[in-house]
C-alpha cells in the first residue's frame, strides 16, 4: 500500500522499475492525497523503484500541471533465504576440552537437507579489532537492482511563455558457566591459535532423523579468550544464509599469562613477567615458577609466592639474560599453583625468536676453482669468518653461475614499492630458465610464487581510477614508469602461468596506451617505454603512427629512449632502416649521468639496454667479436650484482641471457650429498651452514668449477660505530611521559613511557628514494609512524630551526624494525620522528639505524648502536 500526497489531483502513471520497466499502472487520483494498492511480485526482489508521474490536464483558464516522485521498496524472497542456527553444547570450555555443536538449517520453517555449510571458530578479539560483521550472504549473490530508468518533464517544451522553472520534485515522499577444578600442570598450554576450527565441507542430513542438521566438534586451543562460531551455507537451489551469534569462552579458575616482548636479542637482560588471575577464592597464596632453556639464563630464583585476590592481576617477575650465539629460539615456561588447593594450577609455554644484537649483513662472493675438492672456509671473506650467522654454497660446472647472482638479488629485494614488485615478477617470469642453475632458489619456488601473487593483488588494490599505479602501495599519484613496467610484468606473469586479478591487465593497458599517446603528461622516455611494453604483448594493435612520431623526435630523448624505440620497431617488424639508424646513434661511449627518479636511469642500465637492443636486432656491425666483447662487459658488471639496483640487475640479466649460447657443461658429481640439486643437474647447493662450521666438499668433478657463496651474518662485536658514506644518521630519543627518564641505567625508561624517536639525516647532495631502517630493541614498540597525527595528541619538542622535516612517502612497521621511505631527501640536515612505547622491562640491545638510497649503493650511513634500559618500577 502506497500513500500519495500531492498539491493537486489528476492521472497518475505508476511504474515499477529497475534497469527496465517491470510493470505499469494508470490510475486516477482524486484530491491531493490517495492510496495505491500495488501487488508485490517475486520478480521485484531484492528491490525495485516505484515511480509516479502525476499529470493534471489544463482548461480554458488553467495550464496543465505535472509532478514526479519515486521511492524504493525492499522485497524479500523467503524461499531464497536459509535460517542457519548454530548451537553449542556448552558456552564455556577449558583448554583441551572438546567443543561440540550442531547447526540447524531451515527455510520457511522447514528443515533443509543436503545444504553445504562452512563452519569456523575465530578469536572474537581479532574480529572486534577489524569491526567485523557477518556479511549478508544472499545480497552477494542477489545484488540490489540499480535504478536506471530516467523520467523527464515534458510540459515546458510546449509552453513557450512560461519562465523556465523546475517543476519536477524528485524525492517527494511516497508512503510515508561453572568449571571443574583439576590440575593442569602436566597439560602445558602451547597451542595458541587465532583460528580454532575450520570445516568447509559440512552437509546437513537427509535421513529423516538428522534432516536439516549437521554436527561439528573441535579441541579448544590454549588461548584464554572468547571464540565466535560462524556458520554460512548454501543449497543447490541458490538459497543462502549465515549466523555468527554463538560464542564459546575458553577459561580456567587459575590462569597464568606471559607478558613478554615479541622477540629478544642476544645479550639482552630481560625481566620475564607473568600475570596470574584466579576466580575461585577471595584471597589465596599462589606460587609461580619460571623455567627457561640454556639459551636464556635466569639471574635469580626460579620461583616466587604472592598473595592473589579474586579477578585481580598479580604480576610475577624473573630476571634473565640471553646468551645465545646460535640465535636459536628461547623457550620459556611459567607454572602457577594454588597453595590452598594444588588442583588449582596452570602452565603456559612459549618460544621467542632471538635476533642478533647488531644489524644483519647479506653478502655474496663467487669465483672459480679446480676440483675435485672445495673448502668453503678457504675462500670465505675474513669478515664472515669473524661473524655469526649462516651461509649457503652453490657449486656448478657451468661458468654462468657467478654471472647470474643478480637473479636471487632481484627475487629477494626487501622494499615494497611497485618498481621492485614488478621487477621481481619480470625476473621470475622472463629469467625462469636461469633458475635451473640456482638449486637453492628452486627450493623456495613456492615462496617466491606466493610473494609474486600477493604483488599482483597489490597492483589491483592500488590501481588508481585512471588505470595508473603509484610508486608506493596506497599512493594517490600515478607513476608513468611504474605503470608501464607493471603492465610488462603482468603480461609476462600471465605467460608464466600466474593468474592476474580481473580487469587488471585491461586497465593497465589503457593507462599505458594513454602514456604512449601523450594523454597522461608523460616524458619522452615513458612514451618509448610504453611503446616497448605494448609491442612485447603480441597484440594486434597498430602502433605505426606513434612509432613514427617518436622516431621523428628521437633527438629530444636519450640513448635509453633510442634503444627502447629500436626494440619496439624490431618487435613490430617495421622501419628496418630506422632501426639501424637508431643503433648507429647509440653506438658511442656511455655518458655519465645522475640518477633520474622519473626514469630510474643509470650508466649501467643504459649500457645493458644498448647491448640488449644490439643483440636483438643484430645489425651488420654486430660482429661475433663485438658480441663477445659486450657479453664480457655484461659479465664484468654482473660481478657486483649485490650492489646494483633492481633496474641494473634486471637489464643486465636480460642482456646477458639474450647473448648466451648452447650450454655444454657436464653434470656435477659430489661424494658429499647436497641439500638441493639443480633441475639440469649442473649445480648443487649446501644450505644454511653455520659460519663457524667447516664445509669441505669432496669427490667433485675434475677440472674447472665455479662457486657462489651467500651469507647472512652479524659481526661478533656488540657495538657498532658510526659509518658515514655520503649520509650521516643520528638517532635521538625523547621521553614524552617524563623527560628525565632517558633510557640509561642511571635514568631508565619506565613501562608505558611514550617516546619520540627522531632520526636526523644529513647529506651533501639531493638523494631520491631513500630507505631508513631501525632494528628496534625488544623492549620498545613503534606505535605510530605518522608524525602529523602524533602531533595532534602529544606536545612535541620544538624542532631545530636548521632542520627540515622529511616528507614520509611510505612506511612498514614490523615486529623487529621500523622502515621509513622518503622519495626526496634534500641536501643538508633533515629529521623525521616516530612515536614508540616501552613495553618490556630490561636492558636491551639497540642495533644501529641504517639509511641508504634504494638505487645508489655508493651512499649509506649507520648510527652508533646503543643500550636501552627499561624499568618496571
């Protein structure tokens, strides 16, 4: 029933509409109010729009009049809905108990047989953090109809002498538990899971007794929390439903919970804290005990007794020191027992990762030797032998192995920008055949693929409305270079068997096409790169006009522009003479150049692009001798892969790969079994050996062999001195809670103190894409890297007038480090600050802060390391 209010009566044309007109009625409306009975049909579900066009005919002394209004109506289809009702046998449980439940499924009050159900139990605190709500399952499959029919006024087109006034009034209103006390010391709580249960293949019964019902059960984890049970379901007849109302609380009468940091560093002195709660007595004496392994030595007693009150936290403290040169995980166990009733007890055990006290170095070394024996320590650099960590050794019969060391460097670049993500995708898809020589990488193939699949999803999530990609995920400014390389990587990834998100390739192609046509404010290089990328895809698009235009204006570009343009013309099989001319013009010594943040150019990349173009087009001047000289030059540049940028490594590998001939190396033999053998049998790897352990490999092939060793290690010295290589970095800590507490042994910080950590960076020249990493002490946790937001809630110290504030471009807050990225760092002194909090008590190692440009390894800086002292008193 619809109620109509209007300033006049007349004839009402009533229509029910979605993206089309479903039904119409023509009804008289007497007076300025009335009612319309509208039969509801199932075709209107889930919603429709009722529109009314009211017309009052004119007369001798009166002009005709019109009004228009509409309203939405929601239409339910009970036959499409499932009522899903989970029921638990008990709303409470203890760790290790079996939680049993039943799910009943009905539709229109009738049991539904053979319904497919997904049932899971997840920590409710995690759901609350994200403000999670059960989605309306049916709406995902039956989305609301869009109102796409348009109605327009008409009378003003016939009455010329009326002023043009709006007579359409759209939006006119129409319608107007108790627990058993038993000892649990032997059942130590170790299984802490956010997701307690997941069953994706439950079906409701159809045997008469269990019609519309399904049962489930799971063991309660050791988390002392509340789990929410979620059930969603569907049928073959397209009925949907869900429920998330049931919860089960996991608890005990006596609980002991650890209050520890997220990790430790070798040499830390820490206060191991445990919090005890009891709800079985008003007051009771509780004895707590702390048990650690040999890597974490207690500095005092291992037990203590305190008085505990009902539902009030009681804190127990035990001092310990980390002494773990092997950096094995530290195991910590807490036990609590009631003095009045020894059946009231609890125990919990956790492990904490142990990190080195100084920054971790990742280095590689390669070379040749003569078999049949290889002694790793003989060729190991002196710094490695004096450090602590692990190394891996790869030996091959192929001389190519040391030259492709840039491939693992590409696949393991640490930064999260789209330039590096796209380079990883290109490295994996275009250079996959080189993985056959890297056995240690083959073992990580699944890990690499998962990382790259996440990268493709990040593309889709960060794509701007115009199809462009920013440099950093979540950015709002499109980057032409990144967008072009992203499309190239998507095309090659699809060819390599990856599945790209829907419409990603199409949207990127549209954006790159606009770059090529000059519709996106692109540079000459970006246009040439766009043409190169678009012609690599093998599409049938014709880019002749754009190719000719870029060729005519080639003098406005660089040698890299010409190399990319020549490759694009060659790919299209057009303008053969022009290809030769472009190569003649770039067949000159490579000029010195400064890094350009818009194009990511460098001398090394320019040399690699030129070699790649010459080898692909193979002009008459590209003799066998010149090709060998270029290959030798590429190989020499690749010897320093670890210090090259992503772009340099990628293009060097592409050029080197294009010039490789047939491989004639024999299979590798060794009497000492390797951990991994390469797919082609020509290389083997011995992985993750401790640096101080001997590795002598015997029974190798006679004759010339090559090796590649990679290490992750830290120096044995706990203290790191300042290092200035074009950068000077200082780390200053100010206590916003109490300025007198500075974090030394004489004036320690206090648990809960809010700290402002300021990084002062000084450089003599403009730097682009600078990464700053601070490996945090175990007792601190970064709360917020957004300095502007911090300033709204805290009174920040006045800045030094000689310092500029750095503009943060991107940040990553990890458990063990804070990573800050700045696209521009101007010459002089600049600062940036983050907010942190003291979260654990003890004396903690604080490794050096390091800063370096992402694309120029000539510059870097280290701050001195330090000790951070936090007190619980």
